[in-house]
């Protein structure tokens, strides 16, 4: 049985882990949610005695899955009976791949479309509707239990969008392709029409852990609950998240009521809370408590909780002076407060202003380095086969990296096999060995990768051209990377296209982080600087419940900071014929800000 | 759970065949070379952990040779399992990978090894235009075994035995017709990486071995060591510690022996003398290396068995071969029991030719008792002793036809009554008819004795050489046995020889008939009526079945024997039947009378007096190469053995030439010339028609010509 040092966990955490049966755990920011999840996984894994039982952990991102996997491994627990990944990977691995033959639309084979190809397809389908100003940006959608849901707030466009999507689904069907949303849709159909699947799976799973439940969609809840229900109590669940941080509602994500979840899964749930915040100071916890929509308990418990936090709110700076102000704040934090640059994060609700801010900061602060959107030369689609392979291609073999690279190799092998390549003569180790033995002097990143892939495939005797998935992904990977490198070089310098810069994608962050609010999920920094906190952006003007939505976004922003927080609602940003005004919830918050 | 079906497509000597298995004990019967070992190998590729790696290493020699050009074809080995339970979580992982879901529930499971060209080759084939022979040839020319991949799938729905299904999925190579579709859900989905079927079940294979002693002497194959190894891991450390201490004490004591120390010192000083202080090792000692680890210590354990009465126990190599084999088989069975104790949900025991292990008299007992719960046992055999104890419903027969092996299930589609009858028959008269290449059924001792004798004397080859088993049913209940031969069941020829019992006299009653004649006429009439009825029944029975055909003697075997022109042979037996010279003369006159009413009555009387069997033995002594084989018998023989090979003809004709030459020291010029022709025929420069015509022309009087002429 896995045991831990008494100092590893607090009472709440230990209690949640040791509780027998299913637990619904609401965890406040900085409360050691990931740690609790990690120890829970280790604890449940150590209870498994059969190779026929699995612990399933569903995370929101691949990155989180990787991180938790590594942490469980570092606890010294055998992870062979652990499966961890996103809900999409889960559905693909456990439902689609073994049972696709039972779905009419999948039985003659399927490929997962690369997101770059998906964009290109949608762009071409939008083309005839240009006059209606319909672009790919209107084409975001998700599946609910009933069918697909368009997220475009402009209802006037829906009639045309429906035509576009009819064509889109037909095109995918004809090409025997599925996108990520369809993975969920088909999985849900399989689960609901073939009851044996849930029954078999529930017999295999001793635990299903769900991270970040607040961002989970109804179709996902339904899939998981069908399996839990089929288990008739034999499969337990451990649901973790924070309803206050539910910021993906526009994509269908929502924090389910625990009782409803219990009913759907037909199981007894114990409701527990993690209320000790080990991240932020008392002052910060007090402050973001203003946006605590669900009234959860938060107690500042960090060793440095009495650090004199700076919390500022600036609504006077103009759009034009904003970059200088942010430069000033960064410099102040680094030079005066002694904060390391990689512990600073600049947040913005939207992609476009953030990208422009990134470019200006790079120009204004040449001695600093930045990790921001568009800074990476490739990697928009982490499920792309060649992206996965480039992880190995662009990292150096080292004892520290070994476990991680072996796991990447396993990923690559699995994808190769799924693509129909013969991998019987290749092992994880031999794949790594082959990769390590490829030494290229090529300085250009793209040429380097092309050459690397070509040599490797040749040595493994896998002709790319004859495997459709590999070929599709190859073309998409390079088309997308080439476009991005071109853009990077236009805006910055030639050095961004080099292998050296390519390698940075997989190195630990070293500079100031720039991120959207949605992208910062789970992250924490000493200093957080957020701008564009403007009505219409925070919350998004499309969001249904404006006040609730604004509070959740502010809650996420403010709870990222350990020490200092700088909030900015810049003036003179144009909105149609008038100007944006500060976010209402922020304006109404009564607080004595620092100067 | 048990294996219900094994399908082999293009694997080794199987073009396309299916074996059916039931719960419990199953038998695979087959002559040598009929593919028993390959059937087992196929099952092991899928289920035996130690053979799994070979599944990925199939090569061109694994393709069915009769396929011609193997390039592009697939090898499919498919297992089907029944009696599975979806609710038992112990089976869930297995069913997750292999369970076939029908209307929402798992009812059976399939697990396949498919060896097929890699994607790029399949793609190229699928793009061929129909009939594009040149295109196909071009693709095939480039295919090597390196272009093949082995995949394991589960949940397949395809009936791989159906040639049309094969053509749809793999392609039609003759017509060059390939499906544009490359993905077939029918072949199932790949087995998930988390599932290793071989590890889910317990599986033991007992090989037919010829040298059991060397198996015992080899550490890797010694079944005793395997058993001990599985136990050594479970030994309580507290119990073992005192033993380990003793071993260590023993080591110290040996090392401390004066003689040992003396040698050590001598070595040290000799090195120093030879190499000098500088180059000598700094220290040197002699250590006793008895291991104190349980598994290594256990390797020193040997089995001693007492076989004789005196109570002396000796090592294995002192045992009789039969005794050693019995011990070997016992240990393997125990190994299986241990494995089974690991609580896998399915247990399989495959035993190859148990007759290679044990004496025949133990076989029957052993297999009557060999019945583990929840275990499916499949054994192969060519011993009739074992097959007679197995249930005909649990038998697969392997047969060889034109170079390819096929499997038959002898009881498919039979009614329970039929099965009971066959079973009773098989139990009673040995089951060698299950082993035959083809069968001729006869009703009595006379046929059983005389037909083989006639064939041997006239043709010079024996029925065995022709692969025909002549089986005496000892009644006219042919149907009970012949029912086995059918398109669904054993696809081998079964000729039936029986008497029509037509009366040899005019049975019309005449008022002047005295009592004895009256009753004789009535008896003849009754037999005749029964014979006609039997004929009707048999003809209805064989109707539409190409495997079974009945051949009738018009009257009775002995009568028809004379009718065919063998009066002289019968006459020759008269002195052994009668002693009274008057009777002898009368009998001779009767037999030679040419009047069926007279010779018929006489020969039947003689047979009755001697007993039919004994009379047949007397008669068989008179059979020579001039004997005429009655047509209906020849017809039955050549029905069962339809294609006489040239080689057999050469043997027959050579034999006839020897008969013609007889005692003459110098062969006649005709014989010499004909022998030259026969050599030409043998080497293939002469056709059968030419040699036949030559024979008919050269030796017009020879008896073989009647037979030759009908070919």
C-alpha cells in the first residue's frame, strides 16, 4: 500500500484521498489540487492487485496529463495500470479504437483530422458566405447530447452556418475523417447504443478521476456517468475542480451539481472541500474573495501569506501608453521587487490584442525573453503525429529527460501502429536510439525537421506517403509551421526560424509569460499583470450570464498571483463607434488598491 | 469459456478449413502428415506465451503450398470462443479486446492472427483495374516477406472459411479484382496493447516427444524443475532460513578442509615462484559455492521412481521408456494444475499424440479419467485406442486431399439417435474407419476375407496400399456407419458392398412341390423381397450424397463369385469340404453345371456346412491372378479409389507381367518389349491410353484387361 510522509499532505487532502468510495472535491485555487489528485492516483494504483484493473484519470490538457503522470511515477508507484489523458484521448483509446466496428459511420475506418486541415476545410466552406461576413471565427462548435451546438452569438448567421456545417460533416464523412468533437459524439453514441461497452469498461476501471470538472461538457459527463452507472458501485470516481473557475461555458463546459452527477452515475458521492490556499497572500485571497461566486471557503495558508502584496488597478492608462505601462510594471517587479522574469505573467482576455502586445514588448524590452502566443514556431496541434515526433527530435537525450522521452516514444509508436504502419520490429528504446543517432548540422528549423523525419522514416522502413494519416498530418504540420515561421520572421528576426529557437518550444519557460486568461489555466506566478479588463472582453460580450462570467474570469486572473497583482482597464480602446469601459464587476469592487 | 472454432486459411498444409471444438475433451484424429502438428502450432501462435514471438515471424514457408504464388495472399488463423460471461470482471479485459457484441451484449469472442501485406501493398492492389494481369504481376514481383505484417484482431464477424468473403477482403487474384475499400470492420478491431491474451488464460502444451530422458536431463525442459521453480518462490523465508544456514555452514566446512587449504597455499606459492611477487594476484582463495538460494538449491533435486517389486527406486534414466513417459506426462499434467490454480478464467491443455507417451493399455484409462473442471483438453492422435474412447461429437478428423489438408466433423447435422448408433459402433469395432482415406463397407466375414485376397492376387497391390479400409459391419446395418460420410461430415468416399439376394430359382409355387422345396422357395422369396426392400432404402439413403454409393451382388457373394467365372476355384475346395467321393463328384458337377439354381444351391450348402468364414478361408487359398473379381466389387473399389495414379498402374502391370511370365526363365519378346513401354509410361513419355491399348493388344487374354478396359 502506498504511504506518504505526514508532511506531504494536510488533513483535508489526506481525508479526501483515504475516503472510501466516490468523492466530489471542490478545491479552491492553490489548494494542492494536483498534488491531491496525484496522491489519490498513487494510492488507488497501489491498491490494485490485478493486471485487469485500471485507474483512469481524465485531465483537461495533454500537458496536465504528462505532468501528473510524471509526478505519480516520481512517487515510486508502478504506473502500468494507470491510464491518464484528455477526455478525447480517453474516448479514442477506450471506446473508438476497440469498438469502432459497431458504429455505422466508423466501421469502414476513420482518421482523426489535423486541426490545421480542419481549419482549411472550414475556411473553404465559408468562402461562398463571404458577403455575410462569415469567417472561420464564426465556426466554433461543440457537441451536446442532442447534437452540435454553434457558439457564434450572431444568430443571424446561424442559417448559413448550418449549411456550412452540413457540408463540413459530409466532407469529413466522405473522407472518413473525424474531428475532436466528433470523437466525443461518436463515443457517446456507441456508449448509449451498445450497453456492453459501458459494462465491460466499468469492469476494467476501479477508479475514474476527473480533473477540472468545471470545464466539462454535458456529453462528457454523460459518457463518464454511463460507465460509472454500469459499474453499479464497483467503479468509484474522484471528481475535482472549482466551480468558480468555470470559464469555458461558451464551449459548453459547466460545473455540474454534485447531486445531479450522483444521480446520473447512480452512485453515492461524498462532498469534500480543499479550502487551504498555499499560493497567495492573505491580502490577495481577501481580494479575489470578492469574485467568489459560489461562496467556497478559502483560507490563506501559504508560508509567505504575510508578504506585503501589491494590488493595483489602473483605469486611466490609455491604449497607446499601455505598452509602456506594462514595461514599467515588469521592470518594477524585476528590478525593485526582485521577482524573476519567468515568474511574471501578462494576461489578456483575447488573442489579437495579446499578440500585438507581445510584439511590442519584445521590441521594447530586448534584454528580456518572452514566452507568448505566436512565439513558438509550431505546435498548434498537439495531437499531430509529427508534433509528437518533433518533441523527440528537438530534445537532447539526457538522464533527466529519459523517462519523458521514453513515454513520447511510446506515444509515437502507438500512433504509428494506429496509422497502419508495421511497428513489430520497433521498440520504444530502439526508436529513441534511432532518433538519438541522427545528427544534423542544419541550422534552419524546418529543413532540420524535414530531414530528420525523412532519415528516421527511412531507417524504420515506414514510407510516409503510403499511410494517409501520417501524410495528412505531415502536410498539415509543415503547412502550419511554415506559415508561422514566415510570420515570426516578418515581425521579429531571422533567428526565430532556427533550430535553436525550435528547441525552445520544449524547454522550461525562461522569460516573461504572455497568455490569454483561458490559456493560463492551472498556472501560478509571483506577479500577474492583466490588461484589457473591459466590458465586452471580460466578460466576452457573447457570454450569457454577464456578471457571473465576469466574476469567474476575474477570479481566475487574480488567483494566479502569489504576490503581486496589477489590473488594468485601459481607456480609449475603440468599440464600434464608442469606447470600451472597465468591467462592471471590477468597477464595483470595493477595495483599497495600492498606488 | 472454451474454444469453439479454429479457422485456418492458407496456413501451412491447410488451404481453408475449420475445426470445431466442444467443452471438455476433444480429439483430433489424423494420419501422419495430415496436419495435426500444424493445427496445434496455429493454436499455440495465438495462445501460448512462449510461441507468441513466432507469430510475428511467419514467412513464405507458412503459406499453404498449393496456393502457388503466395505473394499478396493472407494467412488467417482465427479462434472463436463460446460460453463467455460478460459480467465476470475477470473476463472483462479479454472481452474488451475480443468480445463480439450482438444486440448489445457479448455472446462470443473472436481472436485472430492475420498475416497480410503491409498497407502500401494493399493500397497498390486496391488501385488495380479489374483484369489488369500485368499490373498485378508487377506488384507481386516486388513483394517480399518484408512487406508483410502480422496483426492481432478481436471481434471479427467475417466467416473466413467463405471463399467469397476472402475474395471481398483480400481480393480475387485470378480475375484481378480487388476491393477499393481497404478497411473491413469484418476482420475486427486490433487487440488493444493493454491486453495480452496469452497472459489472461492458462495454457499448457504437451508435445509428442520421442526422447523423454533427454527432456528430463535438460534444465530448460525438465518438467520437475518447472514445478519446483513455481514453488520455490512461495517458500516461507522463516522455514528456509535454517536450511540456508546449514548450506553456508557446509560451505565453510568444505573450505576449511586441510586438503583444500593446502591446495590454496600451493597455488599461491607456485604463482609467486612463476610470476614473481609483483605480478602475482594480491590474494587468492578457494570457495565452496553451494547456493543458499531456494531456486538454485532445488535444481539439485531429482526424481527417483521405483518400478519393480523390490522397492528399489532409481533415477529416471533407469526407468523403462513407458514408465519414464508416464512420469513425464504426469508432471506436465501437474504443471497444468499449478497453472490453473492461478485462477485464470479459461484453461487449455493441448496434448500431442499421447500414444507417444504411454502404453496403449494405459491410454484408455487415462483419457477416461482426464477431465479437469473448467478445462478444455484437445489432443491429437493416430491411435485407434484413444479415439475409441472419445465422443464422436468431440472429434475432428484431418484428411489429406490432393495435397491439401481438411478437417471434418463426423457428427455435424446428425440426429441424436444416429450419433448414438455411430458411437456404439465405433466403441465396438475400433475406430479405424475414422483414419481411413476411403472406406468400403461389407456385411460379412466372406467379403472381409476374400475381397482383400482377390485385389492382392489380381492387381498385385493391397487395399492398404490403395488407402482403402475394408470394414466388416457384420450385418446389413450400413446406414448407421455410412451416415458419417457426407458433405457436412467426413468428406471421404464410402463404398458399400451388399447382397441383393435375388432368388436363384424360380420361386413360383407349383402344386407338385413337396414340402422341403415349398419352404425353400418361400425362403428364397422372402430373402429376395427383403433384398429389394433393402436396396430401396439404401438407394434413398445415398441419394444426393456423392460420398456414399452401394454396390449390389445380384444374389449372394459366393454365388456371384462363381457366376463371374470362378467355378474352378470353388471346385478346388471341394475335397476339403467333402470326403465322400460320390458327394465330391456330385458337388463338382453342380458347381460346373453353369446352372445358377444348381451351383448356387451347392456353394451355399458348402459354405453353410463349413461356416461362411471358414469356407472363405478355404476359398482364399485358391485365389490367384486368374481369378475374376466380380464387377460390383471392382466398381465399389474404384468408386472408393477413383483416381488410380500412374505409379499404381505401373505396379499393377509389372505384377501382371510377372504373372504372365510365370515360371519361364526367359521372358518372351512381348514381355521385354512391353516392359520398355512401361518404363516410357512411368517416365511420362507415354500416356495411359497408349499403355492401356498396348496391353489390350499384346496380352489380349490377360484377366487384367477386363479391368483396364473400363478405365
